[in-house]
């Protein structure tokens, strides 16, 4: 074994409620923004496949947890569907949801798989979106209540909690670049939504700490290391600002309890500071995370802008920099994302050097591929050698960071089984396990799943 990991390394995968559960309108679940968006605009989603059609974890979780065990998982991240627990986002709680999540958590623990539970993975209850979603401060209050309920229902058994997954994505998708509902372009709202999300996270952490449950609480961020095109001061500046907008905006408040001055200066200067109430900043400052999940898919290549932005165009972060595709780089052609394995090492070393070596783990990393059926062999197994290659190349860099003192505790693939995606429905497949939507969601373990089993068993490869 060339790359040996520590004995208690967390091996597993991650998933989210809306993407895996199915049963979107069953047993009292309320609608969330994805159920709604699919209803009004199904053609936005690939092949008209929606969240109700996805992998049916709601019915098949027992079988799935056995498969997780079989392929070496000692941990698994799921999310709770807010609108399953609180159909209207607040008010009355749905007992059927309590029963379902109790069953899932207990089944995981019985299989010796530690449940990592995330509270918010892009799935705003529709009733709350109708009153403004994260732009409305009352949503923060509703979220606090939801978080507290989850901690008291499940906190006796769940020891790793996360307040949000990739909180910047609903900001970008919903309020800047049109890929999440409510698909607006409104920088002022984007800033307020981001701010309220950060506040909600700190408030949930505060509640968790006050409950004296013995566990850890963190946040999961998608970090996209920014690499300048050249050492020219204009490119360097562009890269610093890109990093401030897309990484440090959430990383700094989550880990340090402060906001990057570069960003605050711009917001102040341009008149876009959010509405902040007395006492908020102290709450954010005092309630930082114990644990950080790092989702890593791609870097950002950054250069200074070639042309000054048109002063009449809507205010956007990319007024300060341009992203570009670096010629000759390895790409995931199905997703249009650059594959740059060293990025994961750069993130971990940055956390070590500039963020107090916070305890962290790779909470998502993975490769979506279209048309994987063509790789199915005569025995019925998908031979996804490209995925094995993708994972091992990233793990080598994680290993190097470990040797250099990084506090990285585990690796979770996105995702356990093929599931529904926000951007391409069921087109790109990411799982260790394939799902056949046409054959009662039949599961078959891919070659990468069996490979991972050995990696987990040997703590290395
Ligand atoms: C992350 C999300 C996941 C997942 C993944 C793959 O941003 O946290 O929910 O979807 O990306 O991306 P996609 O499904 O868009 O290809």
C-alpha cells in the first residue's frame, strides 16, 4: 500500500434529500422550491425527470444502507428535507418525517455507519419562499426553530451536524445566474440572502452549543481555489477578489467569525451592504464551526478584465475579474468543469496555514458521466475506471496534505448512488452504485464501489 491513511479515516459518500428520497408528495411532505419549479417548468430539467422520480431512498433506504456497508462505508452524509419535517416551513411538524429519519439514522448506526446530517441542501420550503425565502429575515427565525427541532429529535444519536451545504450556490443560482428558483438577477438580494444564510448558520451553532449535546457542528462549503493567469498585479488582484467573493465570503465568517475586508470595502463603496441588526455580528463572531466540510470539484482560473464593465449593466461580482478556461487542461466534458487534482491539496494547505488548521474532511468530490450504460460488462457491472482514476488522483493529494500536517479527517464521494441533479436531472451519473430508473430503480454496484471497499478496508491503496 503506497498511500496509507490514518486508522480512523472517514470513508463514505454524501447525498441530499431532494436528490435521493423521491416520495416528494407522500406522507405529508410539503412542497419545496424544486417540486414547485419542476411543476411549472419541467422542460428546464433534462428529459422531464423530476425530484419525485429520483432514486426512491424513501422506500429503499434499508437496502441502500446494506450496500453502503458492503462497499466499506464507515460514514454517510444525508440531509433532512425541511419541507418533509415542516410542510409549511414552520408551524406544525410532520410525525411521518420524524419516523422516517429516525429509521434511517437507526439503520445507519446499526450498520456501523456514522450518520453525518446536514440541515439545508438547497431545498427551501415553498411556503417560506413565497414570503421571500432567505431574503426575508423571518426565514432565519423559521430555520432556527427547524434546526433546534432536529437537534432535539436526533441529537442523541447524530454526532456530526452541518448547518448548510454550499450556501453560496443558492445565492448564485437563485439571485445572480439563473439556475435555481426564484431565478432572479438581483445583486442586492443576493447579498442579503448570503448574509441571512451566514447568520442562520451561526444561530444554529449557538443553539446547538447551548443544548450541550456531545457532538460537533460545522458547515459544508464548495471551495474553488482561484489561480491567477499571471503574476501581473492586475491578474493577482482579480484573483484575490474572485476568491473573496466566491470562497472567503462564507469561509471567513464560518471559521473565523469575520468577513473579508476586500469584500466589505466593495459592498460599502458600491452601496450594497446588507441590512444587519444589532447583535448579529457578535453572534456570527462568537459561533464559528467545529468542523468544515470541503466540496471540491473544480478550480477557478482568473484574469483581469479585458474591458471595463458597461456601467449600465446589472452589478455582478464579475465586474472585478474574468474567469476563463485554461487551454490544454483536463476537463470533465459532461459538466464542463476542469479537473485539477492538486486543487484539493491547495485548499487543505490553505486551511492549515490560514484557518487554524480547522478539522475538516472532503465532503464532496466526484465525477458526473453521461451514458454510463455503455460501460456495463457482461456480468452487469459498470466498469467506471475513469472514476477510480479520478478518486485516486485526488486522494493522492489529500494524502500529501496529511503528511504535511493537514487536519483532514475523511473523504466522501459525491455520491453514493446515481441521483437527480439540480442542473441535469438524471443525465450525469455520479454514484458508486448505478440506479436503473426503468427497472424499479434497481441498484448495481459499479467497479468503483468495489474498489472503494478495498481502499476503506486497507485504509489506503
Ligand atoms: C454539488 C451539490 C450536489 C451535487 C453536485 C454535483 O454542488 O452539493 O448536490 O449536485 O454538486 O453537481 P451537478 O449535479 O450539478 O452535476
